C-alpha cells in the first residue's frame, strides 16, 4: 500500500461523520464538474453542501458510523445539541451567511471552468488539499495532542484551515478563498463566527454512548425547568439519573435525588422558555465538559463517561456543582475522594467506554 493511502486511511478514522460527508460530497462535485482531482474548491463546496444521506456515503464508496444514542424515545448525537441534527458546523455557518451551494458552484465553475475528463477512478487529492487536511488535523489536535479520540476532526477545522492556510505548491487554495470573497464573505469575520462553535464542539470531544445519554438528559432537565441554556447543575441531575452506582452512593449518605432536584430548582429558579429550539451550553457547562475530559485523560480512559463528569462536578475549586451537594448535607471534597477509590472497581478496564 502506498504512503498516501495509509495516510488517507488514518485520516478517515480521525474525521467525524460530517467531515467524512464533506470529502464524499467533494468527490461528487469533482465528478460533476468533470475534474480528475479533488482540489480545495471542491472541499469548500462539500462544506457548504447540505448533508447527504447514508445512501450517499455508500454510493461514493465511503462508510459512516453514526455515533448517537436513544434516550426517552429521541435520538441524539453530541453535535445535534450544538447546531441541529445532521449538519456540520461549517454548513451551519455558511447557512447563517446565506451562502448556497448553487451560488458557490457557479463561482467555482466561473473561475476554473468545466472539465471534460472522463474520470473512471477515485479522483486524488491535490497537494493543496493535502495541505488543508493536514492543517485541519493540526488544528484539531492543538488542545489534545494525544490523538486519543476518534472523530476529532470536524468541518470547523476544515473551514478554519481553508481560511488560514497559504498554499505551498499551487494556487489551488486561492481558488477556494477567492470563491468565498466573491460570495461576499470577509474571511476574518467568517473565522470569528466559527471559533465559538469550534470551542463548543471541542468540549464534547470524547463523549460516547452513556456520555451522550447524559448530555441528552441534561438537555431535557434544562427544558423541563424552562431554562434558556444547559448549565452544570442540569448535568448534576442527569448524571445521577443515568448512573445507578452514583445514585446509590448518594442514597448511602441519606440524600435523595429529589432533594438534589429541589436544590437545583431553588438555585437556578424556573424559567419561562417554552420553545422547541435547540438549547446551548453555558460557559460553566463547557468548562465542566472540559474538566471531565481532563479527568478521563489523567487516568488514561479512552472516553469521557459519567464518573468523569461527576468528579468534575464535585471539584469545589471549579464551582460547578459542589454548592448544590454541600447544601443538601454532603461534603463534596470528601465524596469526591471516596468516588476516586470506587471508580476503578465499578468502571473496570481503562480501555472500555464507561
């Protein structure tokens, strides 16, 4: 197997579902325009395009693993809580700016023309595209160089790379940037719209299976209380509801889940929100998920799970959930130290999701 094929295989495993989608759409766009390569302008079209279905992946020879969880009759994925089901961050940003695939495709064809090649094999990436993909990987890893998490490269990293990178070997990337400029986009303004969403997505990195259910449950807790956003206290309730060993540990201290819920309601109050629009994370909730990720990394776990989230909640120095626990009569620091000892027995091997 050639070196670039090995790199492509490793890269594919590092992409999240939406980023894999982008490469699949980019291939279709190259074929549609009669081009025998995938250049960065095709990557741009893939970022702008509406997501394709699983059938689209199969048609283009790619596979997709949908990482999601069913909870109380609804299906969630982490990014669903950020920008809506089935769409990557880059697609949502372009949508907010009113950029359509048809308009971008016309600009691409105006600049580079329509090819007449009969492409019968897999169109390869140009050097400029490889540069973008490697830059996207570097951006994704800047906060966690361990490459521990699968699917850590998202569409937000591909878009940031397109905005920031200067081509080494060709003017191919200049085409993508020129297309964006011709569509009326200021690259600096575009970048500032992407960065907050990239930070939110990073906070969710590493969640899997039960971790997803906890996020979904926290979403429901916030919604049921009429709140505008998901806060750390919503996670406190959801972790206890989804994790029997932690709930049993609470009961051993003579405290009920109802007492926790009542204290959360007292501290946060009841809101008046009734719409079905997506809720966003507060800065405290984002901080919680980042601390939970650090808890998992510290003990070499492969995924962020409920124990990591709960230990982060009990960290008195972070001020994320310890106040609620203290009010109901439990010392958060003592409980945290106790749970550290219990976690290894309950969770099992470090390589397993928990």
